[in-house]
C-alpha cells in the first residue's frame, strides 16, 4: 500500500481544545444540570450560522465572477446575447449535467461540487461524441439536441440512481482552493480572449489561419450523415482525427449558433476549463495538499517554456493550442483517462467504470492520434513497476493496457490520416524547426525528408554543426525543466507508487518520440504537448512530498516569476540572406554567434537555479530561528537533536523545492505574459496578418451565401485553390475558405492536407503545400469550366460528379464571359459570382 502523500510539514498546527471529550464530562443524577449545560451549546450554534453563510458567500463569489466574465468577453467579441445564452445553456444542460450524473454513477462523487463538475464535464464530452455518432449514423441530427433527456429521465426515474443528483460525502475544499482555481480559470479565459479578440467573425477582410478554415470545413462535413467525405476533395473518404470537429458540429447543431462562431470564439475556453479542473482534482487526489491542484492546473495549461530574455524562438511551448483544435480538445479526455488508470494502479476496482476505458481510449485516438501512445507507454512502465514491486502480475492493469492498445489500433483504422502515415524516424528532427539551424546548416534542406539524420546535419563537415545541434537540444531541454523536474519524484519514496511511473513514463515517451521522429508539418511535437500537464502534475506532486514551509515556496515562486518578467532581452544574431547562407564561413560564424547567445541563456537559467536554492535555504534557516513560530521552533529543536546531517538534509530539501518552485513560477509568468502582451499590443497571436493572404469581405460574403441558400448535401466547383488566391503552378494549395465558410463539399478546392499529397512532400523539390492536385484530369476539367466552359463539360460536372453550383472568383484566375450564358447567375459579390448549373 502506498504511503500517505501528505507530509506532516504541510499540516497546519491545530488549536488546542479545552472542552471535555464527548462522554467524559461530569454527570450527576439530577437531570437539571444536564439541561443547563445543553442550552448553551444550542445557543452557541445560532451565531455560527453567520460565519457559515459568510464562508459560503466567499466560496461562491469567485465562481460567479468566472461565470460572468466569460459571457461578457464573448459578447465583447461581437457574439449576440442570444447566441451567448444558448451556448451557455448547451454546456450546462447538454454537457455538464448528464456527464456529472453518469460520472458519479460510474466512479462515485469526489465529495465536492467543483471536482464533480470537472470530471462530469469531461464525461459529458465523451457522451456527446456517442450521441453525435449515433445521430450521424442514423440521420437523426435533428434529434441531437435532445440527447441529454433520456439520461436525465433515467436518473430521475430509477430510485437507486437518484442519489447521484447530490454531491457525496467527502472532505470540504478550503476557501483558498476556490479562489486559486478560479484565478487559473480566469487566466485561461484571458488566454482565449487574447486569441479570438483579433479574429473577426465572417464576413470581414481578414486572413484566417488556414488550419482554422480547414477544420471549419470538417465541422460542416460532420453535420452530415456517415460515411464522411473530405469536403475539400468531394468523394475522397475522410480519414483524420476529427472528433474535436464533431464536438463543434454538435454544439452548433444543438444551439443553432453558426459553426464559424463556435469554432472561432466559443468552444475553446470551456474545454480548457474542463481540462484544468480534472487535472486539479487528480493531482489533489495523488498529492494531498489543497494548493497542488490549482498550481498543477496553472503550470500544465497556462505555463509556457521560460525564456529569460533569450532570442531563441521555440514554437509550441504550451499544452493549450488555439490553432490546433484537436490538441486542445484531447486534453480533458486524456486527463480523465489518466484518472481511470490511476484508480486501477492504486488497486481500486473499476466496477462499472470499466466501460470508460475503451470508450476514452477510442475518443483520445479520434481526438488526437498522438495523444494516446505516450500514456500507453507510461501505463506499460507502471504495470512493470507494479509487477516488480508487488511480486505478482497486476492483471487489472494489463487488462486496461490491452484495452487501450486495442482502442488505439481501432482508432488508427478509423481516424488516422491527414499525413499521420508520413511520420518518419529521424533523430534530432525537431531542430529543423529552430531558427539557428534553419539559418545555418539547415538552410539548403528545402523540402527534403532526409535520412536517419536531418540532411544539413548529415552533410555537414567537421564538428561545428554537431556543436550547434547539441546546443539547440540542450537549450530546448533547459526550457522544458518546469515539465521535466517532476521526474525527480522517482528519487523519493513515491517511486513505490506505480502511478509515479505512469506519468514519468508518459512524459519520457512523449519527449523521446518528439525528438526521434520528423514530420514535414512538425506534427511530431504533438507527442510532447499532450504530456505537458502530466509533467506539471509530477512537479507539483514532488513539491508536496518535500517537507518545506510555505514561505519557502512563495518566496522562490515569486523569484522565478520576477526573473522571467524582468530579464532584459539578449541580442539576437543577425538573420542571414539567401546569398549569405550559401557561404560556408558566414554560416559557421552565425552558428558560433548563436552558440554564444545560447550559452548566455543557459547561464541565466543556472543563475536562477542557484539564486532560488540560496533563497530557499535562507528562508528555511530564518524560519528555524524565528522566535514566534512555535511549530518551526519545535522543528528546529528536533533538527538540533538530530545533529548536522539532519540540518543539511533539511536545507538540501529546501533548496530542491525552491529550485522547482522558481522554475514553475517562471513558466506561469511566461504563459500569462504572452497573451497579456498580445492584448496590450492588440496583436494577432496567430501571427501578423499577411495582406497578400487576405480573403476579402465580398469573397467571404459569397461563401456564406452558399451556406444559407443551398442544400447541405449540394456540391460546388470553384476556381479557388490557393493562398494568395491566384492559382499558379505549385501555389500554396491551402485556401479552404470556400468549404470552410460555404459549408458545402467542393469537387476540387484545396488539397495540401490530403494523405497522398502530404506523402509526396519533397517531390520535385516542393513541399506538400505546393504539390500539384492529386487527380490531374479532374483538376483540368474543373479549371476548364471556368476558363473555357462548354455545355459538355458542365454536363459532366453535373451528371458524373454531382456538381450543382459554381463559385467563380476573378481574383483566383480568369473567368470566361460565356459561363454566365451557360449557367445562370444567382449571386454576385465583388470578384465572386455564383452560378447554378441548369
């Protein structure tokens, strides 16, 4: 049996009661004295109602603030009040309520409402996927909004299920927990607001990030019946981890809010809140103290890699991602699955909760194909650790492991696509994303896949390239220390707990795969991002096991926060021109400059670690000599009796805890600083808008006309394929706005993310976005209809390919005047004309 994770040093001194113990007071034969003593106790209970009411009000206040702020910022983003109210009602009645009832029935209550609602909302997301799949498979989408009703009716009608409407018995959460977790939720809302504030709702003159438009097209597709097609290349089967799009599609169908509004503004913050609440509940269960929950949620979902003024830009440094819907959506499902795995590893029977294992495994595989493998690896390591520790086969753990492996295999068959098969083994492939390598030894790689090593590294002469690679790997790992420090938990008695091996193994697996593979769109990083919250959980669990006083943690946490916010920026080596990159001596000099800069960055990290350790030791030493701290004085007396080794151990533990806390503080500061800076600068967090990529308001208006005035199953042909919109040979085929905003399948729109195209990355020296259309004959027919239309070609589109509408954009290419004669014009907006095939 695992040791209690709550160290005595964290418990506060309790007041000494002078009242007699129950049943041991003076008693006499005369009942009158007993009545006299009972009366004061009854009277004393009356004034207690005041403090209790005050505490309830103080507990409720931060939640009211949180629940009020989010609708306000939604409304400030231009969303009508009715749509805000509908979306809030959807989350309450169609996600949280049924999910909480089912989760309590399967796994029991946590004994407090916030954690019950967090676990329940994650379960509600899972149930919603099942309801959506049933509706899409049977054509019952019009009934989807009523899916929670049978759940509610069952829990009202069945007597033994009615108790799940109430929170079960358990330990009450401290008031500070409520305020701390609400602060984390508010900061997550700030992160979301910083992302969507600069994103206007269509129609507008704007260049949306192409992946958002790609996903918006999938959202429209998932409102249709199975089997699904790739909407950008009608007729091609859809193979992609699209369950995040299914969630958005469900939300839109249930509420009536346009899919673009749900995707661009509404969906992301509630899902991130659920992930944070589940993580906070899980780590409190593991570690004990109340503060580990909010801290783990902050580090896991708000935290980013500290920079301390370094010019090295490391992309994708936080678990939450506004641009990757699938990454963010997978987080609450993955954390709920981890909680179920913890239950099994702790030797507690799952009972009816067994049904969650394959369901969550399949949901995680369909939400983000890279999210589940690291957890499976961690569970395998934990099973091995439990086997060795207990000297018997942990059959339940292996059963869960087998179930998840099977779910992953099924998920790969159902969902894997979008280039998932293009992932290749290539150690150090991650450095190809970093500017110092791109400007120097990777400058000539172009669209090459390379072999066992990145091409620039494999072809470089001498050791300079390897030194730069080592410096970049070291810098990247140094930036991840807030997520990796929790691995030290295995050096404590917690190593006897297989749960520690579960999360350590998952973090190690995600990190390893990210660094040993390469994908042309950098998708290998998505093996690392989902396990960042696991790393935060481990770090907070480690702090909870180190017996130090809270002033040590507060002082060093503030030190890390201030070090990140106040660190002056380091100078960046100059960017090289194309001509300069071709000169070996210039590239070597630039690489040397980068190594010097990275060395100074590492020195700042070392300085923070040293200062944090010294500050922690100083604070601990001060507490040992503080005359007013009675508990600390008793602790100091104990240390003096045990002698110098005990004193050294105590100060060493304080130094370790201080160092870890400073790194966590710096991580939180970095994660909060980025969205705040974007808000103050009114900047686009997804990058500066490239005016050449802007889709005009009239173009968006025409696409929206399609969605409003055509049948959902209609098919459209368009001459829009690329960004910028002009179609040229080997252009960037990632437009996606016709299907994304128009919501209709296109015969041939954009093809960059098709499986065959991604697999062709590097062919003829072009990356996958600039590969030609996968079906040249169909593409040629599509283009002829706009440039040289004939009745025969139009009939082929209509009869052979099911096309009913044509969207012609003169910005994309020439449009023949004969088209208006052969196909009636139904709508015109600026450069766009929509025709209906007769």
